[in-house]
C-alpha cells in the first residue's frame, strides 16, 4: 500500500508504523512474519492452555 521499506525498520519502528497506519496490510503482514519467526514462540488458543504454559515456565 505504501512505498515504505519495511526491512529497513526495526521491529519497534514497524510496530509504531502499523499502529498509526492500520490500513497498511502489507506492513501488518510483514510484522506478523517477524513475530512468527521468533524462537520459542508459543501459540495458545484457550485460557487453559495459557495457564498450563505459564505454570510450566514458572516451574522450569
């Protein structure tokens, strides 16, 4: 949608840009790809899964 070079922005800069330009789907998708590529990322879909993950991390 814009001519912004997303690869030149830091994660924090890109996040700030997305907050101020919520209509920029390309920027949002690029940000999601950065977040999804992080190591040790955990995806939970229920409160129970979240609670179990937190308990596991706290006892480790």
